[in-house]
C-alpha cells in the first residue's frame, strides 16, 4: 500500500483557513452575545464610583467602603485632594470624574460634598450623587454659610497653623469626629489627619450638580462635626433620597456596609435612566 503524500503548503493553507473560520465564528458569537446582553432590560454596565474625601482626611479613609464595592464588581477611584484651595480640589476631582469610562456615580463626604457639587455640575455622564454627612451648597453660597446657624463642637476644636491650614485638636478628635470607633483607631486618624486650608469654607461653587442629578444623602444623627440638622436641611433642599444612621461623622468607617448599600442603590438606579 503506497503511503499517503501530504502537500505541506496545502496543509498550511487549510489550517490557516480553518483558523480564520473559527476566529470569525467566535467573534460573531461574541458580537451576538454582547448585542443580546445590551438589548436585555437592566443589562447596562455598572457605573464606576468616584469617592471624594472631606477635610482633615484623605482617600484612604474610604478603604472599608472600597473593599465592599470592589467585591460587588464596581470600579472604584478614591480622589486625593490637596485641600489647599477649593478651586484646586474641584479641578482634581473633575479630572478623575472625566477620566472614568462610561457612567459615573460620585460620592462626597463632609467638605467633599461641596467639591462634588461643583465638580459634577453639567456632566451628563454623572448619573447619581451621594452625599455622606456632607455639605451641599448652592451656587454662589459659601460652604460655611450655615455653620453659625447650625453649630457643632468642631468649630471650637480647630487649631490653625501659621500657614493658614487647620487641624482638629487631637485631644478632641475621638469625641468630635469618630466617637463610634475605638480610641486607638482615632488616635491614629488624629495623627494622620490631613490639614485643610481655612479658606476652603469661604469658597462658593459656580454650579450645583444636585439641582439636575438624582441625589442620595446619608445623614448621621450622632454627628458632632457637621450638625445633623444642617445635614437634614441640605438633604431636603436637594430632594435627596435620605438614609439616617445613628453614627458619627466617620460613618464611612464605622458603618461601611450601610454607606456602601446607599452607594449601590444609587448606582443601580442610575442604570435604569
């Protein structure tokens, strides 16, 4: 019996043709699957989450919330603002928001609420705002406009330095900022706090994103840094879906599950818009 002779060139050609056919089939199948997924109700991709810290803190404070959001499949970015001027903080935050792919949910804690108010204004890709024990000033309204009407112990615990930056008195930090955390934890937070320029609270936003963007608010009833009644005023004025928690100003650390739940509710609602 004569052995079968294989034309090497012809064999290579056949294998190449088969590879092209298989690749085409896989791409077509993938394209069809993606189109079908896009056509299904509620199949929109999850929005990315941008977290903005407040004064006397930095982005690392969001760590407990970030872990939860990442576990649940969200792309998360924590902004690191310099706290040297409101304009610079807004510009930094806006750059991070603009750099996200697709829809975005923007979250601000405390002074960070004023930052997102301005940074997310007139941005159609920002689908929801979440204020966490946060300022939510109006256009042209100073961030600290209502601090005398709604005072808190924080005002008497600020210690300015010679360069115009302020810290929270370490001896008062636990009771004012995070009484629902252990003293050992708040001693570290007090030592690592990021100073804020005292001029921040005299600044005013030129736009107010909460006027045109669906808004959520986490109100902290036991807050000694930002008066809960001032928080309630901001939430009501913004027409926010409000969740009240019996927590300190550092609610994102002491109650990360509840805060993450509100953020995810805002994200879920944004996919239906």
